[in-house]
C-alpha cells in the first residue's frame, strides 16, 4: 500500500502513516480533512481496496500461501462480507448519483465510505451526513456489521452475524417441526452448541451495552441520531458518526460523564466486550 500511495503523489511520511492506519483500521490521518485532503480518485481507490482487504480474515491469506484455494472459496464469512460490501456500494451509488452527477464519482465516494465504515477504519472523503437518508441508514447498519473475524476490523463481525441468522432459522424450523434434529453448520462443519451460546451471549451483551450507553449520554440533550451514532461509532471503533458527530464534526460537544461512557465503549468494543466485563466483575477480585 505504501508503494501504491507513493505512486499517487503522497510523500513517504504520509504514505507510511496512512498505510499503517489502514492496516490497523484505525483511521488516523495527519490531515484535518482526512483522505479528502488529497482529492485524488487514485488515492481513494488504493485505500478503499486495502481497507476491504484488511477487513478479511487473515487466516485466508495464510491459506493463499499454502495454495489452499478450496478453503478460501468455501468460506461463508468471506462471501457474506464481500456480498454486503457489494450490495451496499451499489445501492448507495444509485442513491447519491444526483449529488455527484456521474456514476464514476458516485461510485468513488460510495465505495470508499462503505469500505471505511464496514471495516471500522473511519477515514472520510465526503460529508456523508449530507447524503440521502437511505444511504445514511445503510452506513449506520454497516457500523453494526463490522468486518470479518480474524481481521483488524471491529464491529459485531460477519461470522457472528451469520451464526445468529442460522441459529434463528433453526429455532423457527424447530417450532414448525419439534421432533426434527438440526445442527447449525458453518463452512459445512457442525457448530457446537457452546459456540452458539457464546455468540448469543455476546449479542445480548452487545445490545445491552449500546442501550445503557445511549441512555447515559442522552443526558446531554442531543438528538437520538447523534447519540445513537456516537455510541455505535465508539463501540465499534469507527470514529465518525452522524449529525453532530459526523465526519466534519467531533465529540467535544459531550460532557465528562458521556465521554467516560464512550471511552468505556471504545475499550469494550476493541477487546470484544467479555474481557472488560470480567475485569469489572466482583468475583475477579476475590481471592
């Protein structure tokens, strides 16, 4: 990525900084306007591709070294991730076409922001808070989804999302056919009940923390859209949210209590929730 960015006209320092920031899906830029500072379709394209690549499970890159193409092609999480990215880009491109005039321009900004949000990188090339409600709603949903397990991205993760949907489908089928025994499978392998229980517990903790955080930071009196996107942006380690915490704004509007809650969300989201909950448990500190 450094080499490609150098060819795009970045100096070495900027290229290194943005490459590391992309690799860690951190989204930090030394430019106040983030990647939009360069106003380059080439640089946008390079960073978009690498953001999406860093959102893929790193085990699949190891399979490439082993030339185990079968394991890559049958990976359900990979196809779900790429499918969500592709569908989101397509819809948003059509939705913002009137704003940017041409398909090429709309695709450029849509693909960059979709890649930035779903991988929880947080770079920005456009003020997507000015986009139509459909586009903003899709970006908000992508904050939930996150990247693949085993990647540098945050969020709920595509793998967990697949297990939740498969578990839900199984429960519906069991209601229709109570005597039928059906296992949940991932990549054609049976998923143990313990893994499903852990996934459901993670989802429950995920939702409860979001709701608790939303209630606490609402004390400051900002809109639901601002507060909800702020919690999602911090909990999923994205960075920018919507409205008053959008890509051209920041979190300085919040008071000390709200900032403490959002700091907790950032740590809990990055550490996959349970380590933080265990740390705060009374039993952890008993001898």
